C-alpha cells in the first residue's frame, strides 16, 4: 500500500472466512472472561491502543506502514470502519503485533456480516510462567523485603532493580516479594532469561556472539509484550545479565506496556529514567567478643541464616560455648554472604565449624557447593561483579583490598571523586561498613580479598571460569 491510499481504497470490505480463526482457546477461558471478551473494541479504539503502546505518533505509524497520515486519522477517528485487509496487515507489521493481536485487529476491522469473531474465540497469547516458590523461608532480609514491597505498592515505581554480587540473595528476595504480592491478588509474571552462557563452559548459539538476535527474529521484549497484554500488573525478571540475545530491553518493555511495573535482579543498575535501585548488601555479622549471649547471637542475620542451613543437615545443632566462636568466625570470614553461608553449612556435614574455620583460609574449594558443579564457585561469580565495575573503581578496589579498613577521605588520594567511587563499590556490593565500632570506616569483602589474592585479573578470572 502506497502513500496514495484513497478513502475509497481503505474502505473496501475485508472478506475472511470465520473458519480461518482458531477456536481452540475458547474452552480454556472462564465464562466470565468470555462474556467480557464479547464486547470487542471497535477498530479505531484498538488501533489507538496499539499505537499508544508502541509509542508512535500518527505520522510515524503512517511512515512505517506506508500509509498516509490522513488514512491513519480516518481509521482512529472511526470515519473508516472497514479498512482493506492489506492496510490492516501493514499496520500490524508497523506495530510489530504478535499473531493473536494481529488476528484481533483483523477481526475488529472486518465486515460484521462476514466476520464476527469475539475475542474469546481467538487463540490466547502465551502465558508467562508463574514465579516459583521461594527456596525456604526468607531469613534475615525482612527489612529489605518490606522496602521492595513498598517501592512497588506504596510508591508505585515502575522499575525497581535489585542489585548485588552473585550469591547475595537477590532471587530469594524477589521470589518472597512475588509470593506476598500474589497472596494479595496481584497478577505477577516471571521471566528468567536462558542460562548463564558461562555456565559449564557453554557458549551462546552460533550467530549470536554480538549479543543481538538474528536479523528478522523477534526480540525478548516483543514476546513479553504479547504475553503481558493487560493480564499482568508486575513482571519480575531474574538475572538478566546474560550476554546474548536473551537480554530484555526493559526501557522498550515499559514504553509498550504503560500499565506494567518491573522488578529486575542483576549485578548492576540499568541506569534507566525512573529506575529505583535496591542494593542488596552483605548481611549483618556479629561483633567479636569474649563471651556471647547465645539467644542474642542467634538473632544476628548472618548467624540466623547459617543456623537455619545447618539444621537442615544436622537438626540437633545448637549454639554452645564450644562452637559459638567458630560460628561467629565463619559468619565474619564469609561476610554474611547468604550463598557462602549455605555452602559452609553444607560442608559442616564433613567438618565441624571449628575445623571448617581453620581450613577456610587455605581451601578455596569450600567456597563451592559440596554437591554442585564448579560453576557455583563463589569466587568465579564474584569475578563477574568486579569485572563490570568501571576501570577506575577497580583500581581503587585493588588498592584498598588488603587494608583492614579505610575512610572515604583515604580514597581521595586515589581518585578525584572518592565519594562517587565509594558509592559505586557499595552499590555493587563489593565493600561494606566496617562495623559499629568503626563509624565512617569501610572494608572490602573477604571474598574480594581472596579474589585479588589469586594471581590473575578479574577479567582473566571470568574467561578462565
């Protein structure tokens, strides 16, 4: 169709046999939804809705569809109610509609005497997976969970990024949030991109090395937009840091789905307009002491999590004077990183806490799952977090890695913008406050020290992994 479409050409009737539209989804949709679907939108309203979601102006849509602006105006105003089939196809292509939305647009623009297909008889768009159940109770992250829920429900932010190093508990937190919101009636979708291309030495598919989908292929955002429609209020995207075609263009997704809110987990913020960042940092660890009140000690977040994992394999384990110092030492040595605590508790089936602590500085294999693959090595995943930090901030991290603690003023000797450098390292979860006894002091995670202790750079660590 060329720009010279006339009013008469546009209004030629669309003749499509009703049998051409699938009806297999009719029985799968509840009666109430079918009754609501009978009230199909007029073509003009449906076209305006799709154009609004796509973010296109009438002129842009006309250009992409090779139609005239007058034609678009006539269609959206309702002056033309039965556009040509070819024109509808061009509009569907320009709007990048999925199969279901394309059929709906054709149905809305058909001659009522020849094509009267209610929406409930159209194939249902693919549904998103439901969020899986959290892997057990959320221990020690109650405050962070409430902050995340408030960001979505009270403050109504459209994009919340939960960021932090691998193993810090991002997935567990958002799954707990999804469970809470679904219990309150929220419609929550779940999207987890394809597995980590670095896992087990796997590489991305041929032709995808650039990180872009093959020419002509629909991107992840296109598939998600079709699946979301108006059925979901919240989409949770977990671990969208993969290098490859599975990465979602969240900015495009939010633009095309104006009623949607997104929570995404990752190693770093997306730096998109309106984004709210929730840095997930290491859990609180106990201060060193000569004697411990066991009841109060077990309330410290890292100790509570360690004990919960210990009791899965050793149900009778309790804090006692002969093991409390070892448990505290492990929690402090592992910086309160949830996955590190989980692995340590698993190894305690082989070594008691006292012996495990003695071996901790000498045996890096204890930083991997006792029953998992090498890809679960914490130092390997941590290397990715270090590698994505700006080069000038990596240099700062290397300079302070071996210092027990330091202040933002100390960083002033290393970079011209010490506060910005510290903020970046805190957001990425690579440093933490040194503790209540050293206010305004910070320290590098013990795991980062171990990583720098290896005779290789963070980039080499990733490639060697």
